[in-house]
């Protein structure tokens, strides 16, 4: 340190390499000859005025004076104060201060190497008076010497770690790391050594790497699961005076499957009613396992039972319970108790712990069946009965049988569920279960009847059971065969004898066991004078043949051929069917070309009902058209008042609506009445008065020429009659008055005051009343000659 602050000696340039390590700078020397060049010119080497290296400064200075760094000096400095030293660079003027005259450098603040390890500065010497540089600017470094002022710090606090239980000694758990901010290249300030303060004898730590390992064998999670380990990191290689830091490591022992499941009891007992539905839970059993998670997962199974297939057991994965489920119906009267042998076993077994014993356990389950009052039980699940469709009423067609399965053996009462026999075709004997007929049957209408029979305990009517009964109606030959369809047959006028003009077939709703066999023939009444014949084809069809060579549509256009069809069943059924044959004009190939009008109408298929329907539709359309035209004519009628210029006597139109019962002043027509008349009473016209008072007679003023009393009396009397009438409708929107009142400028415009004849009137004054009366002036004003014209 004394050498680093000594700057008073000189160092020549050729000795700089030997002096640079120790001296911050050297003073300029004289120039010396070193030889000659090729031309004989002497060569000279210049010597540096100073040579910079570096200064060293201790961090965290605690003295009261400024900390001395070093001194700058130039050979040009004669001590007369003409040289000024200038310092620039990092911290110049703030952290580092230089004496301009002496060149002494001091640190003004405490420095921390961990914040900044070195500072680069530039120094030069200048003439104080001319400010000219006496020496070139040189660079030097101030390095901060480290001291042990930082303790080791762990990267985490706390640490979390897990290690399997029952781990061997030396099993790695976790590695902790501590860092020291001091200079690792200078001394032992940053050399950290780890040690364990708490957590022995279970764990240990490597002093150099900080790796924590298990130190005790057989640590059992079920005994102790969590451990708190305190680790210390100390610098100075753990020597006395070193700084230290600590951290906490929370170590949890993770579970392994080292415990087998065990039942809490060797015998379990459950009671279950015999009416329990299939799939219902009978009971729950649980085996205990000290392990957790997947290591505690178990499987239950039945390894022995005196009722095979009666019960099953499954595992509830969320609770690890064994769920006993009923698989077959229980019957108290048949078997009242069951015994099961159940085994439980871990799902995930660790081979490492096989030596700790079998990871399974067994228990016995006893299930007791409880008796309940059961409904009657039918001998069969369903019944099928047969009956002929011609069976008489009250004929027994079969029977059902049910009994009470309980020990008390209660009597059973039978009935038919009428929701399955809405027409009440069948009935059943309440005591013996015999089913019989109430109505006649028709197989062609309904070949099967599906009913439900109810059996009810006599002592407990709430105990009921049902059984389906399927009743098949057997066929009886009770329907005669008929044509299979409506045939449209025609014969050509040029037909030849024995020509087949139609092939017919038959249908029969009956269903004989051997199939249908139909016989066709011509009716006896038509055989003598027949124009056609019937030939049975022996395959349930028949051909219609002509019996002469030609036919004339003018003589006869339609022929009716009666065909008798009979079946081959017993009793035989037969019917006579009429085939209609039209006579038509045909071409040479026998294709129809033209038939008569009657035949065409029949072929078109327009019956009388269809024609009537078409006629009704036409009439309705005509009525709609007439009604629409009448409505349009009604809309074209002129309104009461077409425009503002139209004038009507004695009609006042109001286009507003009254306010209803709550509005008693909605319409004031007092201004249109005689102002001199006194209105003594006023009643509502839109409602019936609660109390009807006799009308009040108003005083009548004597008629005068000025006030038109006769008209006023008439209006007042009408108003009084209407106001006093409780049944009068509320027609307040339209009223007719014949008196406009003497308050009008034009006085009354009513024709009631006019003279008898129109010729005596003088309407020329209307033109003086303004534009509002212009229309009237044009209509009634002017000369008499104009009106006559």
C-alpha cells in the first residue's frame, strides 16, 4: 500500500515494464540518443512524463476524514502553482475529488465493491494561466478492494422437498444453494460451507455442495410425515469470524404401499326386505388402509356364497367402500338367510414390500331376508286364450290363477283393468278367475284382444298384481265373397261370340285354414236370355264372355250381368255381384274409340253427390261476389260533411270521444243552448242514475221576437227529457240543435226563423261577412234572374 501511494520518484521509459506493476505513473525524463538512421541522422527516443497503472481503495471506509486515494504529479510542476490538475471520468467530482494544486485524490463517499468493483478515470496537467495541456491525457483505474461484508444468502426460503418413506440411508432429497456477494477471487470471503442445525439424526447435508440426504433408515410416513430441517451456510470457509445465513427445508415423506388393507370386523350382518328391487344396495363394508392415494385403492370380490349369483360386490373408487348389490329376487318363504365370504386386496402392490405380508384380507357377510306382505303371484307371466267369433255371450274362454305367496295365504279377488277393455267385451269371475264373453265378437273387426287382469289380496286391497291376457278370435265362415274391385267393363259393337272381355276375381274377409276357393257362375234368373256368360277359371278367377257376334249401342248401351260368387267353406257363403258392361265403338284391334253419353258419364265417375257439391260451390262464389259489390257501393256514399265549405242546417259534428265515467266535464254544450235559460239539474247520460228523480221543470220565458223563445223552449224541453232519461244511450259525439244563440254575430242561421218562401229572402249580405261565407254568397246571392236561370 505504501508503494501504491508513493508517486515522488521517477521511472525512465525503458524501465516502464518493470515499474508498471507497482507505480501508478512515472515522471517525464530527458531525451537521449539511441543511434543513427540510414542517412546518418541521429535518432532520439522521448521519455513519458508519467505512466498510469491503477490505484487500490478499500470498500466500506469508516473513518472521519476523506479517504486518501493517491497523488498526481508532473515534471512540469515547479511548485509555483502554475500547474492545474484536472480529473475526468466515472465518479469524478462526485465520488472522487482532486486538489488542483497538489494533485491529491480523495474519495468523498463510502464505496461498495458489490455495487461497482472499479472506476475508470482520466487525468491531465494544464497551465493554470493559459489552460494549455502540459501533458497528454492519461487513463487510470481505481479498484475497490473487497472486505467480507456480505453474508451468504440462499436462493429460496423455505425449500420444499419430498422423499419416499422407507428410503435407504443416503437417498438424495434436495440440494440447497447459497451465494455470497463478496469477491470470490480475493480471499475466502465468498467461500461457503454448509451445515445442518436442525433435522438430525434424520437428514444430513454435504458441506461443499449443499445436497441433503436421508441419514436414518425406515422412516415411516404413517408415524411422522413432515420434517423441518434448518441448513446454515457460512463464508470464510466456515472459520471463526465468518458471516452465515440459514434457510428452512420442509421435507415431506411421500407414501408407498407398505401397509395391507384390513377389515375392521370379521363378520358383517345386514337385513334386507324381500321386496327389494334388483340392483338395489344391500349394504356397505369398508377395509382400512394406512396408506393414501393410489396405494390405498382396493378391490372387493366374493370368494364364496351359499346363494350363487344372488349378490354382487363392487368398489366405490371415491370412498373405497365395498358396495353389496342385489342381483336376483329375494323370497322370504324360500330362503331367509345368505352367507357370503368377501376378500379385499390392494390394486397397486409394491414388490419391494412383499416381505411385509399378504396385501389382502377376508371377512364374512351375513344377509338376513325380512318378510313383507307381497302381492299375489300369477302362475304364468302371461296367458293366451282362443275363442270362435260366433261364440255366444257368457261363454267361458279360459281362466287365470294367482295365489298369495305369504304364509297367511290370503284369498285373491280377480278383476279386469277396464282401461284395457274399454268396450267391456270380456268379464272375469272374481272368485275363480274364469274369463267369459259379454258381447258378440267379430274377427274381421278385431282379431286379437289384449286385456289386463288384476289380482287383489282380499285382506289387503293395496296388494295387487297384473298379468296380460291375449285373446285370439278364431275365424268362422260368416262372410260371403265379393268382387275384388269395381270393374269398368266394355264390349265392342263388333265383338265376336265367346270373346273374353273381362277377367274378374273375388275377395273374402274370412281366413280359412286351407286358403280361399271361390266358385263363379251366372245367376239363374239371367241364364235363359243372357247376352254374356261366365266361365270359372278354377283359380279363383272367372272370365266374362260374349254370347253373340255384335252389339248395337243405339239399341242398348249398358248391360248388367249378375255373377254369383260362392266359397268352399262350411257353411257355404255366396253373393250375387252385378257387373256393368258398356257398349262402345272400337277399332279393328278392339281399342275403344267412342261410347254413348250415358256411358261416358258413368265412366267419368261424377255421382249425383259430386254434382250437388260443385253446384253449391258455384252458388257460394256468386254470393261472395254480390256481397263484395254491395260493400264497395256502400263505401262510395258521400259522408255527412265532405269539406269545410259544405254547409248543413241543424247538424253539428263532433269528432272527439268522451272521457268515460270519470270525466264529468268532457263535453260542454252549454254554449249552444239558450244562455238565458237556467239549468237547474244536470245528470249523467252514460250511466243509469242510482236514484231516479222526477224531471225538474224549468221556467219557460215568454216568447219574444228577440230571443226566439218558441225554439228555445223546444230545445230545453228536449234536453231535459234526454238528461233525465237513465236509459238514454251516451251519444255525446253527435247532437242536432236548431238554435245557435243570440251571441253569434250573424245571429241564427236556422231556417226556422226564415220567411215562408225562399223568394222573400235577401242573401246579398252574405258577401259582406268575409271569405268564410263566400260559398254561401255564391250559392244564394246574386240577381233573381240568375237563380231562375
